[in-house]
C-alpha cells in the first residue's frame, strides 16, 4: 500500500487528496471490472494503465475506466499497485470498447482484451521503438492516375481533408486500380500527420499487399495479425499507442488497437464474410470499422468490386458516399464469362471438367498462358460411402462427413480435425473394398488434370496445402514467375491476387454455395464467383471464364454471364425487403451449446418460453442447429427477427438476464449473424 503523502493531514481538510475509488476494467471476461483504491501521490486519469492485485495475482494490468461504484467497505478494497508509464487509452478507444460490448453483448473485459492484443506486454529495456520513415523525397513518384481514377482519388482525398467521420464506398471493378486510388487517400492522411489503418479480411492477403503498398507509398506498413511473433506484437502495439507507427495494415483485430491519432480507416474487400469473427467476441470487422470511424471522427473507405448488399443499401439511402471505377486499368477489359450447363454436358463418371473448359485449358497452356480452376472444397472427395449398404462415413463428434485427403492418406473431419485411416471394411455391413469416393475436392481435380494434361505444372492452393504465410508467399511467387501453369484452389485464392499471365478461369461447381438456409447464399455466391472471374485477363489478353453449373437459369448465374451486378443486387434487395431480412430487418441468433442433449434442449425451451414480445419481433425455434453436433457438443438454436428500429441488443440482453441457464450450457449470442450453421 502506498503511504499517504507526508503533510496531507496538516492541511486540515478531511483528506482531500486522500484515496479515491476508481473502477478498473480488466482484460478478462468477468463483467465490468472492480473498484480499487487509488492513494495519492498516485494519480490516474481515465484510460490509465494500472497494475492491480486480483485474487492471489499481483500483476494484473487493467485500465482505469471511471469512478468507482463503491458499496465495498474501504478497508476491504484493494489498492492500485502501480500506474504504468504508458499513454492512457484515448477516450475514443474507450468509447469503442463500451459500444462493442453493448452491441455484441460480450463482456467489456473481453473486448478490452482485444485492445491489449491478447495480453498487455510492457516494453523491455532493450526494446527500441523507431519512428516509421514517412514518404520522403526518395519515395517513388506516385502512379499517374487515369482520369477516372483521379476523380475517384480526389473525392477520397477531400474526405481525408475534411477530417470528420463519414463512410465512402469505393466501388471499382476487379483490376480497376482500387489500391492505387485509396492509396492516394492514405498518402494524404499520412502527409497530414495522421495514422492510417488498412484492414483486410484475411491475413494471407496482407503479405502480398504489404509489399505492393510499400512500393506505392514509400512507407512499409506496420503489420497486425495473429501470426506475429511475441516481440513484433509488443513493438508494434507500443508503436501504435505512442504514434510512432503511422501506417498499419492488419486483420479485423487491429481495429481495437490504441491508436493515438487515427485519421483514416480503409476496409478492403468489404463484402468478405471472413470479416466476421465467429468466436469469442462475435463481431463484424467491417461494421465495427464504421462504428470506430464514427466514434473517433475518422473517415472510412469501404472498397470492393462486389459490395455487400448492406453497404449498397446505405449508399442508396444516402448514408454512404459512392465513388465508382467502371474500367479496368490499362488495356485490360473485363473477362468473358460463359456458363457451361452441366445437365447438357455428357461427362464420363468421375470426370468433373467439361469439354469446353478442357479445350480452353489446353489452348491457354499451349499458348504459354496460365489458368486457374476454382472449387471451394478441400481434399479429394467430400463423401465416402459404402456401395454395399449406403453407409456414409461421418465424424463421431460432428454433424459432418469424413473427407478423404490423398495428401495425408486419411479421412478428415473439417469441423474438429478428427482423422482416421481409411477403414478396410464397412463398419455397418462389414463389406470389404466397397467404399466409393463421391464428388470432387481440389485434389481430385488435380488428379484429373494430371491425367488429361500431363505436361501442365499444377499447384493446389487451399488452407491445408498452404500452411502458413511463408508457404502462401512462395506459392504466389511461383505463380508470378510462371513456374506454375495451372493453379487449383479454394476461396483462398479467389481475391486480391494479380497474375498478369492468367487468362482462363474455370469454376468446377458454381452451385456449391447456393444450398442451405443462409439468406445471403445468392449474394455471396455471386460475389465469390465474380471475384474468381476477376482473376482472369488482368493484363493484355482478354480473360475467359467457364462457370460449370446445373442451374444456368438461376439469377446468380444469369447475372454473372451478363455482367448484370446492379440488376441482380436490386432483385436481391427486393427479395430481402419482402422477407424483412437484413438490411431491412435485423437478425440475431442464440445458440445453446452443451454436452447433454436434455440440458441443452431444456435450456432452449426455457429461453423460448421467456421470449420477449414486441412489435415486429419474432423468435423462431428452438431447433437443432444445422451442425447439431459439433466437437462432441449438442447445439440448439433460436433465431430472433426484428425490425430495423429498436435496440435489439438491449432486448436480447435483458431477456437472457431473466432466464437461468445451467452452467453446463453455454449461450452464444450472435447479433447480425453471417453464419447459419
Ligand atoms: P483492383 O484492386 O481494383 O482489382 P488493382 O489495384 O489490383 O485492382 O490494379 C490492377 C493492376 O493495375 C495492378 O497491377 C495495379 O498496379 C495496376 N494499376 C492500376 N492503376 C494504375 C496506375 N494508375 N498506374 C500504374 N499501374 C496501375
Ligand atoms: Zn468432427
């Protein structure tokens, strides 16, 4: 305990500078923090980083969040041990924590943990934070923008100069040079001495973009993502907090960093579903970027070739600005997209590449260009069944089939990672050697290519074949230097990459994403396939895209073939409006998870019985979730549908507070869900 300052009593007042009670928020999922005594001479304004005791621990770092709430006798209250020599967390960062916790119904402390980047790491004596060099005279001259790019860039630069919050959609076709255009806004913000945060939906993309941005802007971005080492994490965090780091490139978690002087946020590929964090604090990185901008008075740019319906809706309403790039840069034109009707193609069994696509591949590789085949399925075959009795090999712990992988020679559950050697006999009927692999994964496509185009140099790009960022980088370099003729990949390679020699793209099964109960299925399929198509013909030779589908009349397929994005999105918009789905209404999903079916089902029924009533409010379920069993746990789901107005989070928060759920059942709330599994 810190002794009272000498002479404090002599002033004759009743301890005016004596201990005050402060509320300290700890980076733990524990609620709203605890009261501590702060005795002079310690002083700690709101936002100060403090070391406090907690239970038996003496080294917990938290943040002074406000005045204490009292209610505990003074002599029982524990003292703040130390005020750290770290700049206090700025008010806009604190407001953001409060807002995100209120909205997502997560513990405030769990959100604070993200501000700490997992755990607070004090600087070590040997650490040196260096000011990142800013664009200097030695930086390469900025690119000469086309007239269309220049107009777009000027609009974005004006936003930065205005210096207040506001959101602008940078809506540019694939290959239009969106990076160059938002690069101009980034350069301006840096020039004005501000920090800039550029967000990407996936860390694999940060590697390729970091190098490109450094060339473009003459500043190496400071990175923030889950693959940093401890040391990089510590140095980068402090550099961001004290303002030395000016240009930050990161994944969604970077939004929570304690920026000293943020002046611009850019979220690239804003339509990407992978902006959604599905575990821990469940939030959407793009939406929270908009909130962060709003709370901090910071302009936000959302960039995409296939903007989300939510964002287009906000543009329609006049809430977001809209800056458009209609043309590809240089001589490149948009690719020619053709549908291949799988019902009409007579493809032999175990063959998945149609004749028109195969002919185009031959021709493309024959003329020294590259091709890409897209299939959003890892492994060899998505299903293995016994031909004698029809039994399908399933994971014992998940509602999921066991998926054959040739690379490992085993069958894997993609949900929990459980894997087994291929069984010799059917576990149900005992038949030997009667297993059949059904359907293709990327490995099976590679096998077909090897048989039919034996000279082609093939590489597979999927999350299991490209294990880390170094592997991703080296594969990209091999494609860039034309050591690969044909790239076969999952959604991992759908976006962002720029391979000038790539002209033909084949989509093996365009219908894959359309099934299931996801209200965004059509929108997402359109976006994904449009992005995949956008990898082709990015230089001089025109791209050709073959989309294999059994539903050529589906609105998604027709829109792709006719380049009719806006009409498609309009039709989707009407559809959502008719069903009061987002963005016209709001959704929240509540998932109950536990080991015991009866407990989970009973808790779900109890919740449903106490469901809130209100205008426009509807609670559907409970019903078993599509993944009714996941990692050995049972899952029940309630879905809340509400109007656009009103405090959905608040309503759900007080509902959940009214119902006692046994400890063995976990309640997971997802406001604005993007996953319906
Ligand atoms: P998008 O992100 O819109 O798909 P990119 O930013 O990848 O497009 O741009 C496509 C290609 O065109 C990139 O290689 C990019 O460097 C190049 N490019 C775009 N605009 C310019 C420009 N004004 N000057 C030089 N190269 C440009
Ligand atoms: Zn499993």
